[in-house]
C-alpha cells in the first residue's frame, strides 16, 4: 500500500469514527434528556396583557397559571410574560391592541369590548344565562367556538376559551335594596348587559377597571358595585365600605375568559405550538372553575363573621331584572345582526339542553347542605337550576 493510499484509509476511518461518535452522542443525549428539559427549536416569547391584576385569584392568577403550564409543557419553548392591566395596554383596550398588533395576545373578558363589537358580550356572560358547564358545552360541542371564530377572525383575532368561573355576586351595596324602586337613582359600577338592565330600572351605571372601584366606593362616587367572586371582591376591599352583599349573580351566572391572539401571529405558529396553547387553555378552564368553586364557601363564612350582611334579592326585584334584561337583549338584537345571530344560537342550544338539565339536576329543594338538611333558599328559581319557563324561554 502506498503512503497516499494509507493516508486515505486513515482519513476514512477517522471520519467514520466521528460520525459514529456523533450518532452515539445523540442517542445518549436522547436517553439522558429528562421530560422537563428544554427542547431544541424556536422559542415563543410573548408579552400577554391580562385584563385583571395577576394577584387576583380566579382572574389574573389563572393567566399566570396558564403561562406556567405552557412553559412546563413546552420545555421552555413557549415562554410568556403576563402583564398587569395598564403596564402595556389598558384593561378595556386589549382586543383592539391585539388586532392592531401592539401586542401578540391578551387574556380578557370579551364583554369589555361591547362598545366596538356588540356581540362580544354574549361570549362573556348573559343575564339569567348559562351555567359554567352549560357555556362550556355550547363552546366545545354546541358550535360556540366556531361562531366566535366567524366573528373574530375577520377582524384579525383568534379567540380561545381559556378560563371560566361561576356566578359573581349581585353586588356590594351601602344600603339594603328590596324592591325595584330602590334601584332608582342608585350610582353603581356594573359591567355588561346587566348594567343596561339596571339602567332600565333607573340606576346611574358607570364602568371602571377593578383597581379603581374601591376608591370610588370609599369617596362616595358610587353607592354600589359588582365585580367578581366574593374571594376577589374581598381582596379589593369592597366589604370595608359596602356591607350588604347581594346574591345571586343574575347578571353573570358564569364568566368566561378568553385568550385573544393576533390572527397573523397565530397563523405563523407551528401546529404543535397551537395545539399546546389550546391544551393549556383547556386545562385552564377546568382548573379555573375548580379553584373558584372550592374557595368561595370559606370566604363567605369569613366575611359574615366580619359583619358583612349577605342578602338574597327579592322575587319582585329579580322578576323586574329579568324583564329588563329581556328588553335589553331584544334591543341589541334589533341593532346588530351578529348579536342577533349569536343570541339565537345560544337560545337554541339552551332550549335543547333544558330537557337534560331539568331531568338530570335536582332542584334546590332536593339538595342538602353539609348537615344533610335541605336548603331551598340557596339558589332562586331560574338561576342555579332550570326554571319552569326555561325550556320555553332560554337566553
């Protein structure tokens, strides 16, 4: 063998050795890599604005937990920073900021955008409307998500259900309210279609972000307010100023939260990332509802021990609010075709669902408290369980 042939042979052997070592190294790395180790590939670093403070349980806190889940599930490839309202975008301007590509995504209650998109509030909550599990069924299997996509995609938004909680309280009041006349002249912070219904009863309704409500109550700029669950409201200090806490949450039997993503940004993502985000939001819906439901009983006990007076709205006032809410829904449907379409879609689903709900779920008089005694006063007719008229008139 010539010297030249020998050198070629040595080079080939060396190259084969390198390839073999590299292959073994990759196999070793694959074996040694733990499930939580970073995964090679592009990293999605977004700043996502929440409409709610991240310190608020069941509200902004859920957005942080979704981001944490995404980071863990993706091995760090999806790394989001959740901003409080006002740090980058105001709470009520999130959808518009996402549409205009000022931010890639936001976590919000869609009803905040009803001034620009009337039908949006129907995806957030409807007075005397769906329970959380009923809304979830409508969104996942009843065509709700497809309907939302039809409305939001043309304006550059991808809507994803990402959280949900049960009824809010009916509000915190400085004085008792017993009859519809007690609402006349009342200065109250109230969101969504429920605020419109109160206006029909003579209330002076205003809107403001959660962080501004306590000061308005304390200074007397408003006489009453609603915002969220007892757990959240007590964190904001409402019970220190307004001692009458009314139930049930007629205006929002559920509150749905959505991740709104810029459509171009969404379409640019790999399908694997899209699927991971959708899975994390699906888990967020489940976790959000479970956490919220688990906490409220103890919070109410603590508030009552501290002197808060819990009250149930009178049948007369609830009837007046239902009639006013129906008028508001019909008024809005007459003005906006998409509002009418979504409302009709929800009502059709509820009418079909009512047969199951009426037969499968016990009425309040058949449920028992922790001591085993029946307690029919906890959920007024037509809210927590199916009312006699629900199948015929479903919102």
